[in-house]
C-alpha cells in the first residue's frame, strides 16, 4: 500500500508538470524583443494553423481582369459603410477554423453588398456541418464556400458560435477542442433552420496578380485569402508585415478587405480572427505585389449570379419577366418551386 501511494504521488507530480507544458500561461517563457515583433519562447508552444488544402478541391474556376487603374487606397468597410460586419473582428477561439471564418465573413459581406441583407452568417453551422472539411482540425477555403453553395448555412442569430475561447493575451488560442456535433436546428426559437439557410451561386478564384485581386475586391467586396504563417507573424502589432524569421507554422485564412500604401510600399488590409487584442485591433497589413507568404496565390470569392449573358460580345441583361412567365417546366412566381437547371435550359434554347 505504501509503495502504491508513492507511485500514485509520483504519477500526480508527473501529470501536473506535463499539464504545465500543455496549457499556455500568459507571460510564461522567455520573451525576446525583435526590431518589429516580440518573440515569446515557450517550449512546445507553436500554435497550430487551420488551413489545409483539400485533396478533393478539383479545378477552381479562375476569373481574370484586363488591367485597369485602381486607387492607391481602398477599404471595403469605407466603400460599403452600410454593411456593418465588414469591419468586425471575430474570434475563432480554441478551434482551427480560420478556413471557415474567412469564408463566412467574406460571404456575409457579399450578401450585404449584392443582396442588401446586412447579415452575419453562422460560423458554427459551417465548422460543424461541413463534412468535406475537418472542423476544428482544419479545412479548405474553397470547399468551405462550395458547402455554402450546395447546402447553405444559417445566420449567426439562428446558430451562434459556442466553441470556448482562451484569454485575450493568449491569442491565438492553443489546445484546440474537438469539433462539436452538427445540429441543424436554431438555438434561437425565433428562427427556423430550413427557412434561414443562405446560399451562394458559386465559388471562384482569380489570377494571382495584384491588379486582378484589387479589381475583384473593389467591384464585388471582400475575399478570403490563405497564406503561410511564420513565428514572427504572431507578434505583429503594426506596420507592413513581411516575413523575416521564425518557423513555418502552417496555413491560415483571413478576410482581405482592401489595400493601401505606406512610404510607397503597397500592402493588403486583412481582418484576422484572433480578437481585437491581437495585432492592430485585429487587423494587419501584409506586403503586396510579391506574393508574401503566398497571400496572393490562394484567394477565393463567393459568386452571386445575375441573369447576364455575353451573347456574341453583346453585354445584355435578359428579361426576367420572359423567363418567369414563359418557362412552363417551372412554376413561375411560386417561390422554391423552380429549378435552376431547367431555367438555364430554357434560356439556352428559346424564350417565348
């Protein structure tokens, strides 16, 4: 019995020491002040990142733009000031869900810009229900938006984010939790899940040039951008970030909302999802034009269709009235009883 008690005491001591190296404590470890960032040395404390490019991604449609002059500075939050969530900084908490946050944030913004609905969609719905990605263990920006296109997600008012967070000073959070179960039911009784679903019409990327990305943002609103995170990024506070030192921690996705210049240096304006405690109130600038950390090579955006067709070079808006009233394979004004495929077939064959 005495030996068992000694063994038990040793095991408790070992477990307590082990836990001390697994739970991040603000201020613990060695702090090194660099010229542009602060390095906090904590053995074994490298935060995992959440962007993991899907093997099932397939070919991503690519949109290109003919070169066009753009302003030296552009911020979507200022351009579409009626859209209250463009400037909002979110908190992905103890979950590798950056891929979902970048998608939900940029899609929400485009709902406001293109549909006039100032809505914040549900991070919880996408993180927990998108089975093509891996929830808190990471996911892909493109497949995230494909899920919204195919299955739809509800609003944050219907299904708010419930994943636990860490103290602000510990952002970005470590020790990711397991992904909660998908629950297709609103926690807010004022909403009905099926009726609150929001869909997009497609997902696309653009050629990885500064001007193409600028035109996309300026024309259609924020995009989701994914890039490689290095240790020096964690300590960012202000100015134009450019990687100089530290280990590669993996891929991370954010919302890109515009660009600017400082001392003739072009940068992207991005909203992170590590709360307003991190960075410059949750925002960071990253050097543009050199594909810094891959920021320009993995940009995706949500598509909202209008009935525009390029008919032998003629930029024309076809008649909604004609299609709605003459397409006998669908049901006209009886909402939710029409089919996009049969509508397209009618359009491509003939209109009455």
